[in-house]
């Protein structure tokens, strides 16, 4: 491509809220065959909210609030978007939070630590099972939550399940139409997430995505992109999180959500400033136009 056509393309991108780092991505984007979308913060708004809370022992003796204090206190130390939702919910219910005396984040699983002498674990069902913690008494609630597209977050105290929360994160209004436009352009759209399969499938269904890679650990996201490339596809990855950075770098074209983390933006070739998925469509159209001007 000529430097002039690249400059024109880059300039038009900027006018449309699309920041393009190098000439390569602008030349490649029109050849993309597969688009991998991260779920949380990319397809969805990335503003998770606790909409459901059930404890095993119910409301007796202020038990609900006491457990929220433990959960909110521990999650204060986490940078995960779900943690923020738990902290906000605990505060909104009147819990007074304290500093955990011990804290550890378990990537792709949850968090654990010590709060007021109690050993607290918050995270996925898979992790609870790995820890040998019995979830039986809340399994009905768990199923309902995931079937309605919510992320279930389990709370264990001193090795026993005590409560479950349902966290909702709405799909961006523009995601449905943007994904349909990409599919009409002949692209395969895949969703990639660390979240559980059942929740992921419900969200994917809402936006008409057929192929879902769920329960992917943070260090495996790049491998999943590589697997698609090994199918012979030219792959674009779109994401917002620290977790997504290696996958963004691995993809032939990495696109970051502008409202996402700096790490994701640094690892990508293109930044979609507003985070609207229509930016992907525009970027591909720009690439087509740039190439046409050259030939
Ligand atoms: P995502 O791709 O959705 O960002 P992650 O790999 O970061 O997912 O995490 C996978 C799952 O682990 C989350 O969906 C959540 O269920 C659980 N998890 C991770 N961190 C936390 C946390 N701080 N509090 C509660 N649950 C967590
Ligand atoms: Mg994300």
C-alpha cells in the first residue's frame, strides 16, 4: 500500500473513532475470516451487577449481612470486574467492610483469603468442586441463575458453602446488529470467555453467536486463537481485559475496546474508542477502501 492511502485510511479511522497503530492491520483487516469476541466488556457492557443473593441459612440472626461483610471485604482486594459488583452490593446492603488479613487471587477461578479470622473463598462452581467443597444445597439456585445468563458466584466460609450470588451484565444494545452485520459479510463470529459454559451459551444465543469457547483460563485464551489460526483462518480478536492481552497479540489483527484496560490497548493493533462493535465493521470497510485505492 502507498503511504498516502494508508494515511488517508488512518485519518478516516480516527474520524470514526477507530485508532489504527500500523499500516499492517489496515492492509490485513479486509482478509479476516474469523472474529473472536471476548464476552465480558466486549459483547456485554462490562458493568456487572449483583441481582440475586441466597444464603443457606437464610436471614436468621443477620447471617445474610454478616456473610456480605466477609464477601465484600475480601473482594475489595480484587481488581476483577465481578469483585467490584460484589463490593458495591455489600455496601448497598449496609455491610461495613474491613481489610482482609490475607488475600490471594486465583486467575480464572476466584479469590481467597482471611477476614476476621474466617477463611473465605469466592468464585466458580468448578473451583469449589476442585477444593472439595459440597455445593449441593444451592445447586437448584445455581442452575436457575446460569440458565438466565447470570454468572453464579459462590461463597464458602471455613470450607463450607454459605451463599450464592447471581451477577448480571447486559449485552450492549449495538452488539446484536453489529454481529449480524459481520456474519452477513461472511465472517465467522466466535465468543471466547473465562465464564462458565451455561451462562456463556445464553449470552451467545442473545446475540446469535453459534460457536462458543467457554471456561477458558486466562493463560489459554491465546492458545484458542492459535487453534483457530491453525484451521487456516485469518483471525481478529476483540477484547478489553488484561486477560485478553496475549490473545490480542496472537491474533492477526487485535482490536481493543477503548473503554477497556491499558494493557489490552497496548497489545492491540486497532482501538475501538467507544467500544461499540460496529467499529469492527467500519475497520474492515476502511481496509477494503484502502486496498481498492492502491490497486
Ligand atoms: P472473564 O473471561 O469473564 O473475564 P476470568 O477468567 O477473569 O473471566 O474469570 C473466570 C471466572 O472466575 C469468572 O467468570 C468468575 O466466575 C470467576 N472469578 C474470577 N475472579 C473472581 C472474583 N474476584 N470474584 C468472584 N469470581 C471470580
Ligand atoms: Mg472482558
